């Protein structure tokens, strides 16, 4: 049997191929995606009514009247009739699996710590521009505790993932980031909390059943991993938090009395002890939207009612109609050229495959275009070159392009679902849409070359969202290395004097009474700001700006010095908004440009596909000059990096700078289209 260490000698593509080969060798079915389960099924479109017994992690029937009742275990309860081992290796669970294919780069997990001004993109899949948590010294448990509230359980929080983590730490040794690798085990509380259970109902709950995904999120963040499915389902209330248990021994005689206490709703249990679970086979849009909502930031300030849904949703379709999966839960992501265990059977589940079909055609009805009533677009008057250079989503998806690229908010990144008041200006600032070549940050270049795939087919413009990371790190030999976020906070917290919000508390200044007396006089020094004259306000604001600049200089210098004292021989740096801040002598801060920092200062971008707009609102529907003009937002929209240091001056960039477009050629094309209408008229005379 191959060990985890042996897998490490292969690249991700090799590991995926090996895993697929082993699966085929041990299966009678040529397609693991079509494998039949070993359990009985109802096979009716009407669904199966679930009156079932609840089992705990010890495979014991849950007794709601016990002195210390146990939470139910989805794995034990659902696993009696469903193949948990097969399900638990699907796309939503396999990020840490060394044999899983990395796939097209997508939205990263972002480790956000407002206290230290950290927003760091993470991924276990090796996506370019992200950082591997293991190398940063973040244990799998830490990632699950921090980010698992928007994961379906298992995966990074599973016991298998932590075992892989331990093996990898011992294997790579010195490759681990020295700022956190050694202490990672000390911050791992998996022996106390246990693994993160997979919660089937997070996706398969019936809307209106009372299941609360945010209750799941709250329990994960309280480290009540085992309790999260029970509380989210509304079966019980919990009193207590595993996060508060310090130096806890789960094997001690009095351990049960110290654990969080569940109080079950007895009315949910039938006389025979069974409980009705209101669930659905196909996940509903409501379940998907908890993690996959993306909305314009301005919609949070009252204009949401003016925004439209995806045309497919308006037509009555569900997310899972296209983003399907078999028993293995390898969800179809739906982009052109996707590699999937089901092979060509998913061809009709992308935009192109569904509406246009394959150029080569296929004999399999399931892979043909036109499913679910998909119309075939005529694209009258559109030169075929566009299909080589543009993805379907470039013209049809996302908000309409604007001259200034707007901000967006996202479920996972901005914790949508939590009942709080938002402004749309929350950090990190996500900007979009921005059309970039699809090979932007592509991690499969070597695979494509090995398969002799023409490069131009993998450089189609596709709409993206992007953001500029913010983090503390060290600069040595021209290379920036991020610090473990938890280690960074421990080093800078005293110097920054920040308790909750890096930006707000660095910005906040309060002039002492003596200074206000010097500015305004004794009689006016204690007057409230709204009672001051315009001239008095101007004086105070000027003094506050000077004080703020000095405060930022002093605290940032002290924070950088604290890092340099910990990491001798290295220069400390704070990266934000595409620039870096370093110490320049004993009393000055120096700002480094993105060119000086290299890849660490670059934005991270990922493709978007929704919402799909109606055909009449497609890019180009108003004519060629919608793209081919010197003011076209496709190339000339302006986006401004957003940094976290107060009053940070950042220069805007044009989209074509990120696209690395040939500007001379582009301007020549624009000139041709400017006179195209006149030429057509003249040719008819």
C-alpha cells in the first residue's frame, strides 16, 4: 500500500492519475462516477421520508433524556444507508487529499485577522498566488477551527487530514515556514475537540425545515465540532463551548460534566425514539447560496431590490441541475475543458457544451447539447475569432462592466448569513468583474503542454474577481515570506496597540486637552465637534492628520522592529494593497513598490460565472464599439488597489495592465471600428 510520503514524490497530476488507475483496477465499472452503491435505494422521484434513529459517535442510539445526552453523528446515522467513505472524498472534501486533482484555480480560503490587518489567501491545492497552510505552520485543526464554519465538515477537519498533516510535517521538515511550524502542534486542539464531522444536512436540508447553516458556523467557531450538526438541525440547544476548555482531558472521570451540555427538544422524538429529518436528495439553491453568494457591495445599502437573479434561476433551474455529482460527490464545476472522473459525460454541463455542443459531436445522448431546454444561440454577425478569444462568461456573466471596477461581497470571505449591519466596505476588498486571460495564474501549464493542447485555447478572456492580500512577513534575498498569521499577531499586537480593527484603530487619534486649548483657546477646548465653527474644525482636522501620521509611523515601525528582533538577519515587511512597508533606518518608514516586492504583492484572481445576464444584456449586444473603443470598460476600466494602512496612497491601474494587452494593436483595432458604420453606409451608395 502506498504511503502519504510515497505519494509526495509525484506531482498532483501524477497522483490524480495514479488514484484514478487504482480505482479503475478495483472496480467493475469503467467510470467510478457511475458506480452503484452497495445499499438499497428507494429510486422514486417522490423522495424517501426519513423517520430514523439518531446514533452518536459511539454508534449508540441517542437518548434525549440522559443526564449527559450525546450529539448525533451524521456519519453513524446517515452512514447506515449511505456510503460515507465514497461521499467524503468529493470536491467539497478533498482539498487536502494528495491524490486529488487541483483543478482550475478558484476562490481561495482567506485567513482574515482584523486585529493585525491580515487577509492571506490559502489553498491546499497548490493554486498559484495562494499559500499552503502546512508551509505556513498552520495545523489542519487551526484551519478547520478558523474557516470550517463555511465548509461541510470532514476534509481539512477530518482525522485523516490531520494524520496527513503530521506525516507531511515530519517529511518536509525544514521546508516548513520557521514562523509557526514548530509551534503548530501546540495550537492543535484536535485531541480535545475531535474531528469536524461531515454534516449531510448542510447541503441536503429542505428549505423551511428549520435547519440553520449559521448555527453550524457558530458552533464550529466555538470549537463545538461534534455538536454542530445537532444544533444546526434544531434538535437541541447547547450550553457551553469547547473553546473555553483549557488543559482539558477528555478521558478524565469527570470529563462529561465539563463538556457543553445539550438539551434536546423531546417533541422531535417519536415514541419509538425516531426523529423526522426533513431533507432533499438534490441540494436546493438556498443551501448552495449560504457559501456561494456574491453580490455587489452597493446592494447592501438599499439597492438590492434593483438587482436581478441569474437567468437560469429565473427560469426555474437549480444550481445542482448543472453542478451535479454522482455518489462520489465529485461536483461538476462546469467550466470549459474541465477534467472529471466521469469523463466526457459532463461535456453538456458547461456553458458551451449545453448551448453549442462539441465540435466533434458525441454518440452519448447525455453529452449532447440542448439539455434542459437550452437554446442554441445564433450569434449573428459575431466573427468566429471571438469564440477563440472569449469564454462564454466574458460576455454573458457577472455585473455589467463599469468604468470603475466596483467592490463585491462574498458569503465565505465576508461572513454573509450573520445578522449584522454591513456597509459594503468590509475588508478584504473584493473587486470585479475584471476580464483576464484564462491562463492567468493557471497551474496546469505543464499538463497542457504534455497533452499538446494549443496554448491559445487556454488564454480566453474570462471575468474574474480579485483582491490584494495583506500580511506580515520577512524579506530576504528579494523574496517575501509570509509569517504564520497567529505568530505575526503575537509579535505585533503590543506595538500596534490594536484590540479589534487594525485600520480603524491606527486611524483613530484624540488630541489631548492641552493641545486643543492651544488650538482653540481655553473657552472652546471642551466644545463638541458638531458645535465648533468651520474654522475650528479645520484646525482640529489638520492637527489630527499630523498626529495620525506620527502615530502610524511610530506603531508600524515598532511592529516591524518586533518581527526583526525575532527573525535576526531578515527585514520585516507589511504587504498590503500591492505595496510593502519596511523600516528605513531608526525613524522612518519606507514604502516598497510591487515591482520591488515581486509576486507576493500581486493580486489573486479567480474566475466567476454567475449571475448570467439575459442575451440582450450580453457584452457586445449594443454593437462592436461596446468593446472596441478607447473608453471600453473591457480594457480601460480603472481599478484601485485597496490597502489597510490608513491614508495609504495607491495608484489606480487600468484593466489592460493586468491583461498585458498589446495596446498598439488594440488602438489600431479601435480606430477601424470607429469608422466601420460610415464605411458600411458608403459601400451601399
